């Protein structure tokens, strides 16, 4: 108990257990205040282990800064350094993706009897292209529909492609769009694939991956979507 008290005291500024404004430093620059959300989160140990921090299960200023950096990179809000459910869910998905390695269809859930097919696993937020049982490209992380606008599951076919597509619904560019289910398409975005809560239904991809899909797929190719995105 003494150890916990000492760590909490070191992270508290002026008796407040909340985020502080940036500190002004010499030369007109800014530096992150040492104070953070010093509350120990429900997933403290798991988050510490994921980030390579000392695993003791108690929040420290260094823990908070490491968690905040992760949250900022992936657009997780509030970016407060708290080891809460959303942060751990994101990390857990990353671990599942790493575990897939070069055999994402080890469980055989994506059909291997249809020739070339683009597979989308909502549960692991992964996609890949396979030809029969042979992996052609990937697996790569994707960002699929959020709660309320989930990416629909089932066997689909690419029916329309537009390399410089502009969405009139969201008023944004959707490069390398390949539509396979109503308004749902593969397309690139310039944000983290782990940015919550998710897309409006499309399968978001990193630009290099969306371009690779564009070059290897065509109208009429199969797409199979299965699983359930965490948090939906």
C-alpha cells in the first residue's frame, strides 16, 4: 500500500488527479505536464505488458505517458493515459492480428473453393487475398464499420471500381474504391487502422494496401466477410 501511495503522490500536481495543461518551457516551446490521469485502470497490467512497461499493476507518470502516446497515435479519446477497456480492446486486436502470422485462414472460415477471393475477418480486423488455399496478399489490418453501421457479413462480389472516388454522402475522397455490397467498399484512408469507433461500413485500408488490392482484384471477384468487430 505504501508503494501505491508514493507513486500516486508523484503523479499528482496540486492535489488534482486530472490532466493538466501543457507547461510552457524556456524558448517559447511546450512540454507535456508530468501530471496525468493517475488512476489505475482495469487493464493496467495487460497494457503495461503490451507497451513493454514494468508490469506491477499500478499507474505511474511513465505508464501514463506511454499509454497517452499510444492513444494519440491511434486517435483514442480521451487521450488521458488511462488503461481502460477501449485502449485494451485495441491492443488485444493488435495481438490477435500478430498471432495470425502468415496463416490467417488457419481455421478455414474463408472459402477455399472459389479461386481468388478477398477475405475480411471482422473479429480480428484483418483482410487478405487468397487463391484457393494459397495466400496471395496480406494479411493486413483494416478498419470496418462501427456499431450501427456494421460491415455486413456474407459472400459478395466486387461490382464497381473507382480509383479516385468521391463520397457524396460523407463529402470525402475514397481512393482505390472497390464496391462489393451496396455502398460498402474497400478504400484507403489516411488514419490509423485502429482508430475507434470505426467506419461508416466500408473496409478502410492503408493506402499501400488499398492500391495493392486495386491492382490484383477486378469486377466479379469474390469477397467474403465474416465474424464480428469487437465493440459492435
